[in-house]
């Protein structure tokens, strides 16, 4: 019964089931992990009584809605531009399969974009008016990623920024109690009508963790482009995998989580507990990496995509544990 429930033969056009598949639930791990890490870092910098639980929830909500919005935009644009066709190796897409009509998808994009704005606006109260620019950039690049940057080799850079730097650092910023933090040294921030300056000693941990997180989340894009390399070359789509080739991309896939683990251990210590915890996701990554190289090409790599999403989530849990327990 459960198998038939998600079988494409049983999906009615514009049904609830169709919209669930169009939202690509597995990709939500990439949206959740940066907020998890930013929240854990903020929790470590204060305590339970002054930690911003409400802004944390708002960050999760904003991240989830933006990820779904990006998925809808990608689904719609790739269908209109006929990038989804019979040669597609990845999971089936809603518009291309006819599960969701193009007009309905356009309406959904408008709704999710507005919903993301509504979820993000209250964060200005906690983080300052400067976050308005961050929100505008998130929405703009949500569209620009699919329509432009993913096809000119800049997709991985955007992942580093919008699944690393921005969500981790901004989540940390809105969740900390600003009146108890010492500020000096780098740049002024207007909060509660008082000019403060953000300390590098305070900002160092979330900044380096954002790099670590962005590298790990980017492994999902590496696998996706690794699977589609032949089709991307055929249609003239330039990705980092197309530029580097499959063999180098395979090593990049396992190298990025290794660098991420080194960053986490550098920040929180090379003690036995931290090392054991940190190598749990890396052990999973090595297994996934070996299977990816054995499969090499074809739809079998969709399994690697699912395993990578799982590895990212495990990395997020482990990193949060290391942060909080250190």
C-alpha cells in the first residue's frame, strides 16, 4: 500500500501527493542543517535562558520555505526550457511528468515566495534592519541559481554562500542576546538604536562553521552534477563537475567533508569524543563515495543522492553535539 501511494502511476494532477513530490522533501536536510549548526553555535555562546528560541524557529521556517520555493522554480524553469526530457537520469519532476500544471506551479512559486517573506520579516526585530538585504539576496538568487548561475559553473559557489555563510551566520546572529556580547574590531551593527561593533573573537566560530557546512551541503550538488555530466555537456550546461571531469569530482566529493571535519575539530578540540563523533559522518561518506565510483553513471546514482542527503543530516547532528558538549 505504501509503495503504491508514491508510485507515479497513482499521482493525480495537482493533487496533494503531487505537490509533496514537487517539494522534494529529501532536499530539506540541506536547508535544515545550516540552521541547526547556527543555532547550536548561538546556544553555546549564551545559555538556555537567553537563547533566541523564537528566531530559531523562524529561521527554520524561512529556510524550509525558501528551499521548497527554489525546488518549484527549478521544476518550472527546467520544464519550460525543456531541460527535463526522456534522457533525464535524476528523480522525476512534477511539471515534466504532468503531475503539476505549469500555471499551478507559477502560482505556487508566487505563494512560497510571499510566504518566505512573511516568515523572514519578523527576524528583522531580532537581527536588525540589515537582515532585509540578506532576505532580498536570498529571494533574488533563489531565481538566479536555476535561471543563470547553475549553468555557468557558479552553482557550487552559491551553495557555499546560501547553504553555509548566510544561514549559519545569520541564524547565530539572531539567536544570540546582543546586549551580553562584547563588540569591537570589525564593523558596526545598528541594534536597538545603539551602534555596536561585531567582535572577530565572537564571529570566528560561526564563520568557520559556515564554511564547513557549505562544503558538506555542496556534496549533494556534486553528486547531482556527477550523475548528469553527459547530459549537461550535451546541452552546453557548465557545472564544476563538467569543468573538472568525473575523476577529480569523485575526489572532491570525499575531500570536502574531510576539510569540514578538520574545521570542526580545530574549533572544538581534538579530544577522543570529538574525533569519534566527527568521524561518524565521514565513515558514512567513505562508503557512499566507494559506491558512487562503482556505479559510475546512470540512474543508480540517485541512490547515492539519497545517501548523501542522509550523510549531510548526520553531519549536522554530530556537529551540533560537538558544539554543545565541548
